[in-house]
C-alpha cells in the first residue's frame, strides 16, 4: 500500500453532526479493549491491536442501537486516507440495508481525517443471492439494490473484496456427527493421515518462524499476496496483550482465542494453520502446506483437529474462510473448493466490500491504484 505517517491525533476530533442521523448515531469513542464483538474476531480488540501500526490507526466506537464498531484508518499517501470496517457493522434489517450504511457513513465522517476519501464496509451480511453462486447479477444491479431508498445513492461495490465473500461454514458437533456429515473420501483421508503417522499439535510463539517459512512458500507457489512476518507476530502479540487493554464487563478475557496448529510426520512440519475463535464462531484464518509428503494427507487431519479444538473452545461454527463463487471444474481454485466442501459445511455468500465515497476524485484515484495492486489488505 501507499505509505506515509500515521493519522494525526488532531484529525480524529469529531466534527459537526451530519443531518443523516435518523438511523445511526455514534455515542462516543471507546478504548479498543472495550469492543464487544463476541462472535466476530475481526471486530475484536485482538484484531484492532494487531492492525495498529505506522500506516493504520484503529478506532473503536460505541453505537446507540448496535454493538460497538472497529474502524481502521489507513494512510494512502501524503494527502489521502481511507477507512475500513472489517466485518462490520452488524447486520441491519434487510429493508434498510443501504440507508443504514449511508447514515453510518455520515456519522463516521465526523471522526475521520479530513483527507479521508471513502469508508469501506466489509459486510458480514448474507447476500440476497446466497443460493446462486456463479450466477449473480452484475455489479450495476447490485448497486441499484443496495442504494434503494438512500438519499445520495453513493454506495459502490468495491473493486475487490478484502476478506473472502464466499465460504463454507461447518456446524460443529460431537465427533461422530461431524464425521458423519463429511464426504466419505474426507473421512478416509483423515484416518489415512493418522495411519501414516501424521500428528497435529499446538505450536508456541517461538515457532512462528517455522510457520512463516512454510506460509511464504505456499503463497508464492499459488501466486498469492504474501503477508510479512510482522503481520503474524503482531497478531500473536495482540492476542496476549488484548486482555490487558481493558475488557467488556462480563466478557471473559479468553473470549478471543488465536492458536497456531502444526501437522508433523517423522519430525517434519507438513502443514499449519492459524485458528481464530471469537465466542461461538471459529475461523480457519491462515493456512500453509509443505511440498513434501502430500500423500500422507496432513491437511485433512489438520482441519479435523482444528474443528475439534474450536468446539472445545466454545465455538459452534467453523468458517473455512474462502471458496471460489464459480463452481465449474475448470476454475483454477476448483480443487480448493472440493477440499473444503468435503468437510460437510454449507455454502455462505456474504455481501463483500462496499464503499461510500466522501471525495469522488480521490476515490477514483485510489480505486484505480487498488485494481492495479490486486487489492487492499485490511
């Protein structure tokens, strides 16, 4: 991304209220540790602390008619910034989707830097076209739908989705029931991995380098954007420090968990993943695999053990975090789709990222850069 210094403290003072406050009002700024997203890891204190850095300022707000809200303000150059809301806000009534976002955008404007070009909502809301993967309306139709009833008709589908909009969600249960929902080949490969000596264990923070080396090779092998090692070290550090930042009364500090799991065979690390659990919702956040010993099926056992751990930590849903919306066998990610489908989950399509421009000229420039850079990272 395009870098410069952090947001100036003075730029975060609220300005005069907008006229569009009939549906939404921000009561006040709150410390990150007061975020109350029990089932949403990306609206948690951990995620906010992990993202805080030279170019990103996390802000937390208390809302008058909804759970708290985490907003990440990104510097995009010497005279431009943008705001990103990871997996937020909480779903509104479907009849007021666009007007809800429009009102919230106007309220947020008071608290954002004057050079903020737009606010981006990475909506966790279920898409109206959830049951039609690969056969969804064009962007123009979706923009008409979400802007229906708004005053300014400003909401735009973002050039890219930061977090995956399509995914598979597994409803967790006792081992026998969970296995029974899986495809027979998936069950077979889980047992095969055990027979071939694969073992899954939790890793310590000291083993982050081992994970990162494997992750880096995996991303390069698949032509994906590679996060720097500091991205993962900040995430681990935030998990430890978040409880000390001040938690919501009545919510235990362990409500947000992050675990690194490694699959090994004969002393060699074959696969690994980061498991994030927030309340009753678990996410397969990051994964990696080695080139060697693939026939030992380590990835299958790794997912199985991650689901079992998530359930022990209190989760009842496990998000496999990303599948292609196109189910055609010729799609380059069809193999990944088949792998994740095998665990017995249900397809979920979220609305993805939507932008509300404040400065149309700056927005056009930044959107063009985003397309050239293959997306933002929130």
